């Protein structure tokens, strides 16, 4: 209702956690699109163990915000059926570690529905799930399993590092005609009972906006080497880059945002410029995200100034006791140490 | 414990084991909040991560485990302490494991949701309904070897809606293995009430689908659990096949420590605490002729054992970080 004479009203910046951003995106899309509904364990009355559906039950009622039994095989399978029937379900798998009981519905149904039907039947669904450890929850509640999902054709897999991206990615994921696995990291989620990396709490526009599901972002520019991360490891890379700048090393940081599809061009463009590559993630090392990043660069024949490196979780289950868990988790110290080594002249040998 | 000379001694054992379990968790509570105040952060303090307490559910554990021997197998859930204590898991090593110490059951690798004590064939898991299949396997092993060991899988009422529940019951019945499935119905799967997510009022009715006896035990009472579980376990030992038991119990605490429990009706916890099964059982024993002094002495011994376990666990050394790499493979 503004007139040319009225002062421009600028909405105050709202800083949201990733949890709030996700819930806002789902709510806005539910308002816009009557086919969107959300299902999962403790997502209605409780608003999601990790806050992803806070307030939605009150707003949209139990028909569209459905608490499920502890029956992931059934309700994720049901989501593929809903999607085939023209609805846009969002389902929550409370911890990614629980995928073991319902993977068939995810990788043999959701991921293949479009292909098997020759494109007749699509599967526009979002599977959102929490990932990550570092808080002493042991090996069945602390995994990330990025690569497990990224490995499977037919699934898109995104991991926001901040609230702005979380909202835009969720809106894009719901509207995408394909199954999207939306992984949110517990260390970034902004729940009161879990510590949160403050940088993940960002200004989030009220408005509807999309963050592409297939584009990596350069979140810090640099010229000496490229640090590639996703989710939590983006923040660890940024912390490391800041420290390294004090040592005269200029690190570029890439936030992958998505691992399927993987924005290989963004990584290659950066490494062509810097000549050095270190990939960091908190999934198991072997056959992992870092391996795929390194392969993408090596296959492109990019001349490197030092051997490409990766930091990840070693090939062991996540141990409970903090003295072990923090010993094996990636962190900024390990990144700084790896970079120092890569920057030594002998690293070229 | 089934070799105990009389029901009287079993009852004393059940009472003192419930007291021991409750006291174990009473010591966990303040320890859990150490380092987590003023701002609650699950990652902090000597007991990081989720902590699921079993206060209120003790009758399920003792009424069943009173009939078990070390050679019998038990698989338990993410809420395992009462069952572990009743099965005879090493108390010192269990406390040390929960504190993440080198002297813990698994050297700190497993923590509170992943307690393993092979000495008494006990294991638990953080994945809902995961223990049923392993119990069928343990029971089959006993049958194949011609032994009379049984396997008991504990699960929550929410787990009865998992596919693994139905698959395992069917398999156990088809193979006629000596397994007993014990559902601890505490009314809630985290925030979701049983009535809102379960098609039947009593999961014990589901036994009919798998051609096995199904028992519903009302009242959260150790003696009743003892009687019904005794029949089911004896039946399994005789080689007559599996049974399903659902026990009406209650969770006096949140799903995990720090749970705001906004999903509970007002006054529910107060009502449940007023009907706490442990003091009620003490009153029953006194009415049945047990001496107060005898109960007091047994209680004191139970508490002393827990005190000693916690003191040792706190004093114990953390493992070397490099130990994280041990035991990935045998």
C-alpha cells in the first residue's frame, strides 16, 4: 500500500536457526500448495525432535501434519505412493542412522519410480533427516551417511550450512519433481539442547525464494588453495581459513550445498585457480564425498601444486566416549595442520 | 535366578533389584546435568548424549529376569538400565561404560544405549525393534544345540509397529524357537501416545496373528509380571515355542533427560508417581510378612553396590583416544 511519497519500509532483519527456516519454508509451501503435507515421528504435537515442523500442526491440522507410528518402512513407502498420486509429501526420518529399517522404500521405490515408469510416474517427495555427531550420542545416532545416499541414482541430496540456504533449499526441494534427501546437521540446527555453530544462524527473508539444488557456493575467496566442505565442515573450513590468513595462506572455501547432483564445475574452477585441494566432510572416509571431489579434479587433468587431500571420519563406527569421538571427528585444527603440510615446498615432491 | 529356592527369595530379589535400578538412575540424574547448566547442552558434562531413564518400568525387568539364568539371552532397548541390572550385567563395568571410561563394558565405545555383557548374554540397541531378530537367533542356537536356554527380547509398545516386530514373531513361531517377546507399554513413543499410533488397544492381541500365546499384564506389578513371564519362559524351555507379553507400565521421566514433556496431560506424572510400583511393592511385601529390617538391609546393600560402581566409574581413567580404532574387526 505504499505511495511514492511514503518512506520505504524495510522489514527488520530476522535471524533464524536452520530449524526455524525449515519449518517456515514448509509452512509457506503448505499455504501455497494444498498438495503438500508432512509426516513423521513426533513431527505434529512435538513439532519435530529437531524443530523442523514447529507450529505446523496448529496451523494446518492433523490431516496435513501427521504423526506416524514408528513405522518408517510404511510411511516412507506411503510417501512414494502419495507422490505418485500427485501429492507432495515431506517425510522426516528422525535420524539418518535409522535408514536401515526403511532403505528399500528410499532407494528401490523413491529413487527408481520415475525411471522404471519411463517418466510416467514421478516422485516429488522430500525426505528430511538429521545427521551428525559430536555430542556423545554414539554410533547409531551420530552418522552422516552423505555418500550412502549420494551414491544412489535417482536421489537428489542437499545439505544446508546455514538458515538462509535451508529455507531456499527446502522450498526448491518441495517443488522439485524428484525425491530430494534433505540432510540437516545437528550441530547447525539451532536446537536449544544442542550446541549450534552461530554462523549457521543467518538473516532469512520472509519472502519466497529458491536456492538451487545443484549449485555449490564459493563462501570465501582465496588464491592458494581450495577447501571444499558441506554442512558443518563448511564452518570448520571457514574457521581454518581465517586462521590460515594470519599465516599468509589465502584459502578459498566452497560450500557444496548438494552432493547429488554434485557441482563438479564449481570445484574444478576453484582448483584451476588455486592449484591445491583439500576436501573435508564428517562422513566415513572410504568411498566418500572427499573421494568424489578429488576424483572430479583428477579426472579433469587440472595441474596441481600439491597432492590433493581429504579429511573425513575414519572407517570406524562412531564411538561414544568423547575422548575418542573428538579424536576422530574432523575439525578446524586438522584442516589447518593439513593445509600447512600442503603448503610446504616438499609437498610438491 | 530361577534356581532360587523359593518364591520368597525371588520376591526379595525383585524388590532389591528394583531399588538398585531406581537408585542407579537417581545417581545418573545429577551427574547428567553436571556441565549442562545453566545452558542445557546435550554434548556437555560427564554423561553426554541422550539419556533414557527407566524409572517406573522396573517391574517389567525384574518380573521377567527373575526366571532367567546367565546362559539365557536378553536383548533390550535404548532404555536399558533396569533390564541390564536385572539380567546381572556387571554393575561396575556398566556404570563405567555410561561414563565413557576405559573400564566400561565396551571400553567407552558403546555408551548407555549400547551396553553389551557377553558374560550374561545381554545386549541392547538404540534402534527400535532391532533386538527381536537377534533374540530369535539366540533362541534358535539354543534349540539347535539341544540346550534349554531361552531368549527374551524387550521392546517398547511403539516398536510393535515396526516391520521387524512382525517378521521376528512370525519367524519365531514358524521355527518354534524358545523366545519370549516382552513389550513394555509405557504409553508413549517419545511424544506420540499409543492410542494415536497403534491399531489395537493391546499389542498382546497381535500374538494371534503369529499363532503364539499373547498375555496382557495390567497394573505394573512385579508379582503379576513374574507369574505370567514364568509361564511363558517355562513354556519356551519345554520347547513349546514363543510367547508375547505386553506389560502395562509407565515412564516416570521424559523420553530422554531434558525432555520438556509438553505432550503429557497435566497431572499425569504426579498421578503416575503416586502409584510408583516400588514403594507399593514394599508395602505388599511387608503385608505378606517380610520384616522391615530385612528389606532395609537389602536396600542398603543394593545402594552400596551402586554407590561403589559410580565412585569407581568416576575415578576410572578415560581410554586413550587411539583406542577408537580397536575392535572394528575381530
